[in-house]
C-alpha cells in the first residue's frame, strides 16, 4: 500500500504529518479534503490571520501529487470597517 504525506503551509507555519498508508491516490485526495476540513473547523479563527493555507499531498518520494489551496479574503465593504479607528 502506498504511503502519502500531508503538509500544511501558511505564511507563518509549516505542519508536516507522518506518512499514512492508503490504498490509492483517490483515497489520498479524499483524506486531504477531510484533513483540510478538520483544520478549518478546529482553527477557523486562524484562517483570517494567515489568510492563505496550502496542503500538499506527496508520495513516498516527496513528489507533490495534489494541492489544496485555501484563501480567505475580506470584501472591500468589510475590510473598510476593520480599518476604521475603534
């Protein structure tokens, strides 16, 4: 069974997980989606601080197979309200 690795990067952190054995690349894509969903649920507040998250799914050789990119942006309407003095 192939081993896949899931690495999450933000502008301020890099988190590398241990390898996980999965039956195939379809299972690796599903696992990546579950992991990014869990990270967003648990760390929902941080996405607005770092704004850009990326999960790379690599194989045993370190070859990047899949990437999930998450970008959080405020619209001009909400960004303006955050820049006003309090």
